[in-house]
C-alpha cells in the first residue's frame, strides 16, 4: 500500500516451508524441511487387510483413522 507517496514498510510475514510426506527423498535435500508423516506403510497394510476382508465376504463398513505426525 502506498501512503503519502511512500511504499508501506510492513514487515514480511514468516514463511513455513514444509513437504507433505516424510519420505526418504526429502532427507536428500540440502536444507532441512518440516514434513508430515502420514503413516504410509501402516495405511497400506490396513488397506490390504480391508481389501482381503471384502474379498472374503465382509459387507459392513469399517473406518480407520490415522493421525499424522509433524516431523521437524
């Protein structure tokens, strides 16, 4: 914003740099980034179990909730 012909001297807000998953490739970057561990392996295991249960005849709905973990 311009006031009296001069640019505003508002401080720039801090930026948070993060990546969406805690994969091994993120550790290869030259800078440290915050990431979110989304339990990918555990999620895959549960998904396979649920699929096998469906194939074997389970008809009721089953929900699984995974809590993400912030990795700094």
